[in-house]
């Protein structure tokens, strides 16, 4: 009888574990936990978008949005310049909770577990409980924060305009280390950090690009690119792809920073490059979407989207890229054919990246409207 009870418990445990893993897998597939989807800034979704999406709901909840939405399970998290962080229900866009902070919010938050991290222009990094919005901890840096955080293995990485890259303990906010970048007095770290399995990468306003040991905060290498760096690097298969305000897109070796190639665009590169198969996709400020051969560093194709762009596209599981324009058009493009599939008019210009999950496309406009399309 005793053995039977143990066997029953074992079966029950295995069943519960399997059920948990299924739920976890489903939840993970529907998450968009940080700017560009995660710490490597791949801007790739494992879900497919609709080929004829309709608006499910719209919520006008803020004055302005420059940041991008974050989606965890059935919650959408947004940070607004009106100094508020809000949680919306994915079903209808209703506000579950909101939390006021003292500084304006222009950077995209990041979430790990039940903790949301947001940086504000008053230099304060805030950790919130995603279930109720209660503040867990706050840490003040010496400069305004426009860098979107990334999180891995219990550590928050975020840049500040006090010229330091910070590594903070996710649970407590304790500073594990901080790295002083070699930048000028009025420079700063505007870009979001990027991670591989052992290093953190970030660029500065003076055009210097750094690799730092993620555990110790010690410098690994640094290289000078042509001009200011405002976007995050994409990290993929030992390479870094990064845009600079000298109008070049760079490919670097992650191991030592050696330049593999560079290609000049018509205007400033916007956001973060996206690697799709053997092509690097990058948007320019003027409205050109480029396809760059990842090996040769040559332009394979270009599409004129006819309106200004300020961020990165998101590529779904079928090779469809979604991007919004400053004039308020949301566009879906077949990257294989370089053809426009559909477009939708939004309630204002789109200055932040969309999120693409199993729930649909979540877009935010400069006028403070959040929209779910599916």
C-alpha cells in the first residue's frame, strides 16, 4: 500500500510537471519581454501574424509613447512620458494597474519572472511587481536614463547618461558592478545593452562600442565606430550588427570587435538590425528598408516605404516584417518577395517598435494610443 501511494504521487508529480512545461512553453511563445524581444535584440517572433488583421481594441491611455510595449502572458506593459507605467489586459486593453514614478519614461521596460524594470529621465531605475504594480526597489544613477534594460540570470543591465553601464541584482537592486565608458562630458549611453553568453555590449554617443565581461564588469575590448550609437546591437552566431550615425551599418566579430564589413545607407540607421536567414534588415530615418547580404556586406535590395522610420521591424515566423511609420502607417512586408502585404492607419505616428506574439500585433503611437490587431 505504501509503494502504491508513492507511485501514485510520482505519477501525479510527473503529470503536474508535464502540464507545467506545456503551460510554460505556451507562455514563453506568447511573450515579448524586452526591447526587440530579448537580450540579444533579435526582433524575431516565433508566432505568425495575420495576413488580414483587424483591430481588436484600442486604448488611449497616455499623453505620448516613444517606448515599445512589453507582453508577458495576458498582460501588456507600457511606459509613458506622463511618468506612469501601466499594465493592460490583453483581452480588452483595460488597465489592470498603473504606477506613477517621478521621471519621464522614454525607454522600453524589461520583465523577468514577476519583476518589471524601468529606467526614467530622473536617473532612477525602478523594479515593480508585475502582478500589482507595487515598487520592489529603486536605485538612482547619476544621469538620465534613455537606455532600455535587458535582464539575464538575475542581473539587470542598463546604461545611464552618467556614462556608466550598470549591472544590478534583479531581486534587490544592489549594484553588482558598474563600468565607466570613455565618453565626453555631455555624451552618454543611450543604447540598450546586448548580451551573448559571456559579454555585454553597448555603444556610446561618442561612437565608441564596448564589450564588457558580464560577470565582472571588466572591459574585454572597445572599438571606435564612425559616429554616435543610439541603437542596440543584434547578437547572432558570434557576430554583432550595429548601426552608427555615420550612416553605416557595421558587422563586427563578437570575440574581439574586429570589423567584418560596413555598408553605407542613405540616411541614419534606425533601431536595431534584424537578421533574417542570410540577410540583415535595417531601416533608415528617411524611410528606406534595406536588405544587406550578411556575408558580403553588400545591399541586396531596398524598399522605399515613403515615410520616415524611427525603429526596427519585427519579423514573424513566416518572414513577414511589421514596422510603423512616423506618419501613422503600420506596414507588413514579405521579406522573401520584398512586397507590401497590407497596411493599416494608426491613431498617430509610430515611434516605437511593435510587439508580435500569439495574441497579435501590439502597437503604440505618439498620441498615446495602444492598439491590438489580430
